[in-house]
């Protein structure tokens, strides 16, 4: 199976990252205020990558799967369609 175009994966990844960063900053901002920047970056990056890997991206890939596979050679999505 051919992977989706990189630009489509970039769009889906951004759709996961942007709201997640916003929510993390709202939720953790008061707790991490005043910590050194390397510590803040460590906390946010570990939390972000973990949530993206195990929660957000599986949901987004399931939701956007047909769009990601549309027009990809070797894909079984849309067989018989003129898409």
C-alpha cells in the first residue's frame, strides 16, 4: 500500500498538534509557570508526543483515512469510483 502524500499527513498532523498544544498550555500553563524553559519544554513535548501517538493521531487517521487514501496508487479506497 502506498503511503498518503506528505502534505496530507502534514495537514492531519497540524490538525492534531495545534488544538492539543492550546489545550496543554491552558491546562498546564498555571502549573508550569515559573519553571525553567528546558523543563517546560520537556514536560510539554513528552505530553504532546504521548497524546499524539496513542490518542489523537489514531483518531484523526481513522477520521481522515478516506481523504488520505484518495488518489493514492495501490490503495483499495474508492475502488470502482472515478475519484
